[in-house]
C-alpha cells in the first residue's frame, strides 16, 4: 500500500503534464497560417506552408480519431 501511495503523486503529475501537452497541441493545430507566421512557427515560404498545413490537418484528424478509438 505504501508503494501505491508513494507512486500516485508521480503518476498524477505525469498525467497532468500529458493532458496539458495535448491541449497545447490542439491549440496550435487550430491556429490559422497567419497566426502561426506571426508567432514564428511557420515559414513565410508558400510551398512549405502548404505542406505544413496539410500535416497539421492530418495530425488534428489523427488526434480526433484517436479519441474515438478509430486510429
């Protein structure tokens, strides 16, 4: 029982960090291309920006599918 009680705070903190990381990824995935350029996370190169946008949309779809167990 002591091991379980000693393990729980570490598990809880790791769970909170994972949830926050997922929330951060979702927020970034929902930003438009202009916002991403403004904060420096996307290139000003149009061709590269298109590929980044397609990848972001694919990752967002994968994240949504993983929630319902389809991926």
